């Protein structure tokens, strides 16, 4: 059977993109991650754990994890079973536990206990892909980068900012179209997608971007 092509809404025009950008920046002027952290080590760990897991769940897990392993030196020598037990309410905890220990070991052995602050170096760490690296740099350094999670992907397509079928390609579309203020726009789109433009039952009637949405007709009751 021939696979049915994915049909995305039409793309936004240049003037619509500028308006979307302005509205996001106006409504989310000081947006930051909802993950709790005190330093770069805690941020990297929290972001890595948040992959396919909610920030709320991660914030319930990390206090005990950071109390037991407050730095990479201690985490590098942690018992795998103990780390698994500590984070077992997180999705994919077995693999994440292995990556956390391996990440800590690499930081100690290859980076003298200090976290690098470039995407090129961060993605070398076990469990840290491009999205995780970008989120860390956006949050910690305010880097002009975009990261695409499930919320950003959904919002980008509903607003006609991208028709790409992968997160990486969608990221490239958003970078090309927005160009500046990417760190603010990333977090704005995360929060907008998490609380307003939800996957199910989006709050279209109260949405400040409804007039620019390319998908709102799909959510009307039939």
C-alpha cells in the first residue's frame, strides 16, 4: 500500500512571520526553562533527562539525584544501579542512567571537570544531541540558537513556519526565518505549545495568534 504523504498547512508569508515574532517576544519577554538547576552541571543533566519526559517529572527526580551526586566527579564513580533507581520514574531511565555516568566520566577525563560551552563539544557527551546542546546554550549563555522539541515542532507547523518533517530541518527553517532573538523565541514557543497550543484541545478561542494560525480550522467542531 502506498504511504500517504503528510499534509502540512500553507506557509506563512514574510509579513506574517515578522508579526508572529513580535507577538511571541511581547507575550514572553523573559521566558526561561521550567527545569530547576543551580549550575551548568545540573542544567545539562536536567535537559538530558527531559528528553521524552516532562519538565515537571524531571524536577521531581533531580533533587535526590543532585543530593547524591552534586558534581561530575561523584557521578562518574556512581553505581549504575543506584542511578537507575534514583531516576526510574523518568522515561528511558536505563539508557539515561548509563549516559549520565558516561557523560560525567568524559567531563572528568577529557574536559578537566569543566563543561564546554560550544555545540561542537557538547554533542560529544554521551546522551547529548544537538537539541540538548542547543537548549543548554540557549538557557545558560543566551546563545542565538533554536532547539526543536515536540512543542516547538507542533507550533512551527501550525503557524506555517515550516513544512519540514524532521526536528533538525524544522530548526533550520526557524533559524532562517526568525534570524535573531532565537533564544527567546525558542522558549516562547515551548511555553506556548505546552500551555496554549496543545497537541489535544488547543485553546484557539483565547489564542493571541489565532488570526495567524494556518491550522485553526482543523480544530473546529464538525
